[in-house]
């Protein structure tokens, strides 16, 4: 079984919490990291079986679209980007914070 990588990037903490919650409930995936990029940009990262990660990312995207900003900026959604990598190269795990850490081992599916 290939361990896929799924990412959803949003603007702000409330949408990132909503996305993370929906993603781990929508599929048998493990939340491995929430990366604060700069300012309020947050990327939620999950790992799991390819089909489960795809399902979780789709659910996360829909959740992000439902969170409305307090003020009405030009962007009508807080969703910035999303992507699924079915089989990330092992080098990515050595360099980026996408691996299973000891803190998440008990939640690993």
C-alpha cells in the first residue's frame, strides 16, 4: 500500500481547524502536520492510503469553502490551494515536515 500525501492550504486558523477536523473524519488518514507558512497561511497535511487521502482532501476543500471571512475581501473563499501526491519520493520526508512523528504515531491509520 502506498502512503499518499494530501495538502490543503487556507488563510487563517479557523479554516485550518475546520479543514483538519473534516479531513481526519472523512477518510482513514493521519494528520501529520499543520504548517504555518507566513502571516495567516496554513497548510494542513495528511497521510494515508491514496483513495482515503483523495477523499479527505476533497472534504477539506469543501469545508474550507464553507468558512466565510469576517470581512468581505476580494477573495470570497479562504481556500488557497490543495494537492494530492500519491507516492511522494522518500527524499521529501527527509527534508519536509511530512513524515509520521512520534506525537502522531498513536493516531496513525
